[in-house]
C-alpha cells in the first residue's frame, strides 16, 4: 500500500514542474513530523518559484517550530515583498500578522 507521500512523488514524476505538488509534498513531510525535510522542500520550491506565496507562511511556521525565529521573520519579510510584486494584499496582511506574533508584538 502506498503512502500519500509516495502518491505525491509519483504525481511529481509525471509533472516535475508542478509547484503545487511540490508544496503538497513539503506539507506532507510537515504532517508526518519531518520538519527539517519540509523546510528543505519549501526552500527549494521558493528558489525555483519565489512567487509561490503560500510557501512563505508555511516556511515561517516551520522555522518558528524549529526555534529559528530570525529565519521565520525573514521568511515573513520575503513573502510580504513578493506579495507586493504579485498584488496579493490578503496574503501580505497574513504574513505581517504572523511576523508580529513571532516577534512578540501581539
């Protein structure tokens, strides 16, 4: 019986450029408790596709869970900047709220 991660990997093999599948793989690593690999996957996805806004929020959460607050704040800032480029005001607001929480301002 194949796991969800195996299924996602098979899908990615068929569609190697699919950012959503890569994102789903990262979240599956997170769900299974493999936070470090989830970080690696999200960082890699953002290197290839810096406008994949959802990654920044998840990456900031992972960094926070791993005790890497400075990295989490940088992820929020980088994501907020990309939101300005893409015009995604809602995501920018969410990232700035998350940044305030991480920084202890809320």
